C-alpha cells in the first residue's frame, strides 16, 4: 500500500536545514559517489534554472522504524583509508537515535549531499601518485563561484556558464580575470546549518561588496554583483527541489527505491546485498554507538586500506571484494544478484564468518603473501584472484612462512592466462571453493583447481611453452600480465606498476616510430615498419626508479645513455656491467645502436632470450597434466 502526499517545491535554503535533523539516508542507499565536476555542474544548473529532478521522500516514525539510517556527509573525502582529520569522511555515519518523526530519501541523496557539501562542507581528494599515509598528500577544498562568470558572453571550456570550482582560497586571481567567492559566504558562521544561519540578501551583498579590491573596474564590480545576486536568488528564491512524499511499508519502499534508482546511477548488486545484510545481521553496540552490517563492512575496508604494508603495495579495498569473499566462504553463489534473492541462512553464516577475527587476518595474510611473491596491486588482474587463497587460509592452519609454491603457481597461472576473465569469476570461484573444501589443508590445491577448469576456454597451466607464447604477446599495454613478468625479471624490491618504479622503453618509443629519424640513423626503409610494431615488445622494456634513473634517461638514445652510465652520471648505477646484470641486457655493444634493434630483441643472445632464461628460474613453471 502506497499513500502519496501532494508534491511540493522548496528552495535549497528551505531544504538543507532538514538534513540530519529530520531528513536522513536509509540503509539501502548507496554511498555518496559524485565527483567534484558533478557537484560543480549541479550548482551551475541551479543558477541557470535547469531541471534538477525530484526527491522521493519516505515518511517514517520512531515507532515503526526497522532498518538503521545514516546522516548526510558534510566533509567528504574521495579516498578509502583516509585517517588524518576526524571530521573528514568517505562514508556516512550511522544515526545513533531516531527523532519521533523523520523522513528518509529514497531518491535524490546524491544531489542533496552535493548541495550540502557545496554550501556547508568540503571535498578532499588525494594528489595523484602521492602516498596515502601522508597528510600533505591530500587537498581539502571548498566550493567557490567565479563572480566574473555567468554573463551571456561566457564560453567556458568545462561547459559551465557559472564557473564553480573546488578551491583552497578565493579573491581576485593574479591575472585579474576571476574573482572567487566561497559559496559558504551565504551563511553566517559554519557551526550549524539552520534557516536563521543564512544571511539576508542585503547583508550578503554588502559583505561581498566589501571583499572587492580597489583595483576592480566599475564593469567588473557590476558583473560580480550580478553573479552574487544570482547565487543568493538561486539558493533562496528558486523553488528548485520537488518533494514527492510517500507513506508506505518497508517492502514497498525497497521496491520503490530500486525502481527509481534504475533511472539514475544504476543500482548495483553490491548496494542491494548490503541492504539485505543490514536487515539480516544483528546490530551491535560499539563504544556506545550502534553498528550494523553496512557500517562494520565499511570499517573493515578502511582498516585494510589503511594497513601500512598493504598500502605500500598499492592495495586498497572496497565493499565489493569483502562481500564477494563472504559469499564464497558462506557457501552462497559468489556473485551479486540484482533481484536480491539470497539464502537467508547463508547470509547469517556470512555474519558469523565476518565477526570471526580470523577472517580479517586471513585477508591480510593472503595479500601480504601475494606481495612477497611479486603480486602487488598492479600485478593482479583483480583482487578476486586472491579470494580462494583467503578461503584456504581462513579454513586451515597453514604456515605462510614457507616457499608457498602452490599459491605462487595459482597466482601466476591465473593472471598470466587471464583465467578469471576468460572462464568467468563465478565459475572459477565455485570450482576453487569445492577443491579447498576437499583438500587436507596441507597445501593450496592449485593443480586440482586448474585441472578441473581445463577445457573451459582458457589455458590452465604454466610451462615453458606458455612462457614462450607470453613473450610474443605481452607488451607495454598488457597491464597486469606485463607487470607480473617484469616484476619476476628483477630481484629485490623492484615492482612493475609500483609507485616508486616506472616502465621505461630501452630504445625510446617515440623515436622508433619516426621514419626520417630512423633513416638518418642507418635503419633500412624496409625495417621501419617492424621497428614500429615491436617498439612496445617486452624485451624493449625495463623498470627504472622514477626519482633517478628514469629521469636521467628520458628520451636519450640507448647508446648515449650507456655512456652516461659508464661515466657514473646516473644515480644508483656505478657502471655498465652493473646495469647489464640488473636488467638482463645483451653486452654486445653493436646491438645498442638503432640498426641492430631487431637483433637486440631477437638474437640468439638477445634480450628476449635473456629474459626467457631468467623467468624460467623465477616463475613457477610446471606442466602437471
């Protein structure tokens, strides 16, 4: 039964004070996920009078509450494992107590949160490539409006008429063509978002006017004040938010939620499963605060992502991996169903597994072991490859301090042969689960799993023949497969795809495709096409530290760079012999010139052969069938 109340429209200023007071987020909602660009476009649409869509509100009372609810995020960080400022969060906080009457947002949470962040909060992002554990690696920014934008002549590159941007500070820029006003200036203070906290129009405009430097021209002042008036009017006078309110039961609300959200950001199977678990699992008290499945799983992913060793290896964790692993260990089908049809008893079993401390420990052990074997984040096609290993470690008292040949064989064979992609994750995981259950627990049953999977559309063994094929196929664009091979080529800490190392072309990639350049360096015209086709061959690739060797090499010709190495002008290298040994480089100097590039790669003692010989020693090659 659904009772629909008369729709009504409200302004942003009328709606936002309801957030976290009488309006909350239901447990079945997905997490906030909008980018800064999406937030900026929403605010631009508000000022331009463009349609913003409607909200679907579900009225509730404290007496008939069943599932938990969550608060809207004020200070958002687009990164798992962030722990530097307590008020900055990736996930919404669980609502500890309900008011007597309240409402839940079934559709429109992303838009409301974006308005909330823009006027009252902040948005934090990590600097690309920076270390997670350093607070200086993050930019916390607030939403600003360029008051010189918004005129009819504006033609902004980003498609915005009103130029909004997340920034650290405002005012007149150095070029004098932008004046940035913090959107939060619409409010007096930032302690509490109430109706009374908004400034009246004249007071707001007076405060904006007082910020103008004397250098502004009359035309600039006029444009800026027009934009400020549009901002105030858009927030206060435009009835931009249509509220559709419904009074119904839990089951119907869930159906309404799924139906409405299919028209927006597609509701994922992860969202649906998480909502079901929240209903099935017990709510526990933790430090005086009720904690449910959604909250606990988010806390686990935060802990795993914040693990120093795992973070150093590039691993970050989300709910998808955790939930799939729980489905596998509980005996459920390890896939996400959008119809929500799961076995209730198995979901309860999943809770028992989750609350067992050994579960989290098994995940940590599996990923640390993988990293030790050369499979850091960039060398795994998917974390799912490690899910059977997590199951094995969780269900058996296995000592990971040994050689771990079977686990090594499983990881190498699965990634290098793209087994999960070619056969399908569900089929591989269910097959692996059965063999782990049947094993005696002494060794991971890699051979048994792979033998069972043979004949289903993928190569399921790893031997010298497969290695030869890989050396012909794998190139600069091969992702995890390339990273596995390059990582196994080196000793020590070098990891292909790791933040500290970069994949470098020995003979410069750009020069190998320039016909005139190659001809000037005595390359026969008929060879130019071959050079272009093989410039990304694995034998033309090496791993260099990104803070020394690679910066020194740049786009230098290989022979010229070797002269710098011999002259001790390259960090971390004393001479050519050391370089040749580290990177398995042919020592014949005649092969280091452009006319001999093909022989450098393919000669009997060329680099492909040197790589092959080393990988035969370091990869777990075997032919068990």
